C-alpha cells in the first residue's frame, strides 16, 4: 500500500519580540544655543538583513530643533542620526521577509554645550517575520484505502514591494514671509487594493508649516495632499489579500520659499516610502480521515496556523485635553506656535465587535512671557481613546499608524493650556486560523479474514455513513447497496446487515 505526499505552503506571520533601546545624538547647531524650544522627531529603517535566528538592521533618526541662540535669534536645525539594532528569535529564518516597525517613545535633552545639543531618544522596536511554511499532506489510490477529503482555505505569501514617492504641495501666502521656522510632515495610508500583478495604495500627506511674516508675526498652516500609487508584485490578482503602510523620509523633506509680485508661496516636497504585502487565498482538498479494509493504519496528524490579512481600516476622531503649568514656569501671555506634534499609540485591542485605540498626543507650545519679554516652551501630553466598529475576530495582531492634524492650543488665565486636534488612524489586522491534517500514514498488521458470511451492525441515531463504515472496516458503498432503504445520518437506532463472500 503506497501513500503519496501532496505538499503545500501556507503563510505565517510571526511577531518579533518588542523591546526598547536608546539612541544618543549630538546635534551641531552651528551657533551657541541658549535654549531648545521644540524638538520634532522621526525614524525609519534604512536597510535590513535576515539570517537564521537574527535580523540586523540600520536606521536613521531624524531631528528638527527649534532653538533660541545666545544672540536672541530663533533658528532651526535639521539633523540625521544613524543607528543600528537587531532582533533575535528561533522563528527567524534566512530568506524570510522582515517587516520592522519603529516607535519613538520619548526623548530627553541631556545637555547643551555651546553649539552642541545632546539628545537621548528612546525608541521601541517591534515587527513581524512573514514566511511560507511547507506543510505535508497525503493521499492514496489503493483500492482498499478509503479517504475522507475536506476543502480548507489556505493563504500563501506572494511577495512584498517598496517604492519611494515624492508628494509636492504649495501654500499661497499674500504677505511676505521673512523665514520658515519649521515643517512637520506625516503620511497616512487609507486604502490598499489589489489588481493584476500590482497593488494600488492611496492616502494623505499632512504637513504643518510654521513661518515668520514680514511683520515679525508667527503664522502656521496645514498642507493636505493625496496620493495614489501602483506597486508591482508579480502573481497577485484582484482577489488577493493585500496590506500596506507608509512612512515619511523626514531628512529629505523640503520647504522652500518662492516669492513673486503678488506675495509668495511655500513649496513643500515630502518623500514617502510605501510598503505593500500580497497574499493569495485558495481552496485546497486535503485528507481529513482514512482507513483500510485490509490493514490497520498508523496515522500521524499535525495542526498548523495560517495567517489571514484583513482589509485596511481607518478610524478618525478628536482629541481634547488641558495642562496647568507648574508654579515655577512663567505664565503664558501669548502663544506663538506649537511644534513637535506627534501621537503615540500605547495600546490597541478588539472587544465585542469594537476596536479600541489608546495613546498619548504630544505637542510643545512656544509662548511669550511679557514680564521678562522672553520665549519659553511647555510640553503637553494628552491621553486619548478612540473606538469604532470592527467586524473581525479577537485574538489577532493589530498594527496602528496614527497622525494628528489641525492641532490648536489656547490659553486661559495665563497658566492653563487647552489642546485640540484631529486624529486619524490606519489599522492593519492579521489573525491566525488553526487547521489539522494527516501528514503520515503507515500500514501495519493485516486484519484477520472474516469467517462468517453475514454481520449485523447495531448503529445509533445520528451516526454518519463514514463513521459506521470505518468502525466495521468496509467501504461505504457496500453498506449503502446492502441497506438500500436506510438514509444517513441515521434518524433512529438501526440494525444494518452486511454480507461477505466466503472464499
């Protein structure tokens, strides 16, 4: 008796171990610094290498400092700080695709020494390894082997694609602009759709620009632009499962001032890097049960997890909060601008058909105190919770990318600051389905010959034809042909007659 193997692949998305690490950056400003007013941070992965048991990668930490120099000038410096890190784990295999995520948790200005500012940034690293696992399935064409097949759904990982895109926008301003103080950009992927050998990704790019006009007044405005790009991935169809994300390459963002006779405009160019993954879903017929009419069979079964990717979801909401300044802080007489706007997702989960997103929105307010006619800054941290309907099963892995825009801060009675902003979150979700199959079957001892011509089988209500045939080691068609008036599954306890040919 021979059993043939039918191997197949299934996609599995493993979580990489989450951990924190610190990056120490020495930012040279080019002039002596009196005080740092605002810090804007961004990070992204530059390249990675996946080996057995380890993922080594390098990245860049992008820093924008707004500072007051010792001669009383307000200036901005942009700085890129390279770093490297790694993941270790037994599920990491050479050739697997690594999806690495970085989250800036916090920062600390360690020291200011002349034109050097030392900043220590705390980064959280997490992510996934995506790979196709080979599973073994068997079948047999032997006449004495009876097979029970079942159709199962499986998902395979097709491939990954990345592409760099530049999104350009303009702000038209009627008045003259003396100086651009700061620009902060973020990207949100809102939809990922599959086509024939390509993925279409679309979303929005947000940029906040702060500038000083000709009357020495600080102004700010948001630039919104949309994008829609195609990324090529061979082998996908319109029915494929797809996911994706985007990140801003902060060190290459530019905001340039272009003047004309009517006024001027600020041209903002934001490079973004788009990432897309593609999966195929298909039906597969596998053997779920078997037996032989001649021999006992030793069967080995295995269970496996298959990762399922859900369509991208977008959750929107509003964040409001307040902060009362400490008594040792100078009062706020006039808010000039806010910078360092960011949002950190601290927790996300699904409960009873709803998704909950928890986090902290951050901004730094730069303000004027009339008493000493000096500039100061205060950081506002506002906790928030978003919720929306979510139709997918609990227990999977959520990845939430969130951005804030329309950030506004107002002051009341000089010491209480009110924060108001809109938040948009892109939600990627993946969950595992557990399946079991027969992976091996071995023929053992032969059944003794039947020394009788007829057998009465006492079957019970509810029993299926397969269950009965397997218990007495005969083919299903023999029971049906010799008990033509019986229907299955049985509705009552029934005596079945079986006849054997004696040799």
